[in-house]
């Protein structure tokens, strides 16, 4: 029974991991597939959702001799290492606005460039609200609240102890 539960939990964990990591994918869209062996045909950006200042990996199929990948969100054009797929690591600018961004790939062989619209999403910072601290140590308000809680605990403990003591005398 334990083995069955462990196996079911493992399968559920692997399935959840597979669904939690979506990839941004683009096809070249050439009619009849002509020229797909020499033109870039697929751009994958992982992770597809990234924070400002983070790094993402770009892979491009059929860009055997390498090339460059550009996006308005990148700090600089990314060099793609030769291979199939060609690979590169891009750094997202810390000043990029949150939203969807495209990636354009130009292969070294001079074939048609490929643009993948909405290839990845940049997310902004979180709004902190009132949870942050702006001073070091306890403030006078913190001290007053803490002192009140200690006093209430002392009074409550004393009343409880005195009540228990009087019950023993009866």
C-alpha cells in the first residue's frame, strides 16, 4: 500500500513539474515546409516568465552556424553558439518594463530572420505594502505593545494562580 502511494505521489509530482514549466515556441510558418532545413524554424525561451535582471536560455533549431538573438528587453544582443539547436544566454535588463517581449534571431548563414512574438514575459517587482521595516530595532510603539502584552500575561497568570490557590482551601 505504501509503495502504491509513493508511486502515485511521484507520478503526480513529475506531472506537476512538467505542467509548471511551459516553453515559448515558434514555428517558421513556411508553406509546405520548404526551406525549413536551412532557415531557423523554432525559438524556445526558458523560463518563459522572468524577473527583471534575470537570465534566460534561448535555443534555436536549424541555426547550425550560430547567430545572434535580440529583444528590446535584453541588455545586449546574444551570441548563439553553433549547433543544432544553437544556444545562448540572455540577460534581461533591470529597467525592462513588465510585459510580453519578442525575440528576433539572425543566423550566421544569412537566411531569413525569424521573430517569435510574445516569446517571454517580464514581471516587475512586488508591492510590499506595510510589512517592511524602516528603522533599526524596536520603535516606541513596538515597546508599548510588547509591554502591554507582558502586563496582561502577568495579571492573567496571577488571577489564575490565586483562583487555583483558593480552591484548595475549600
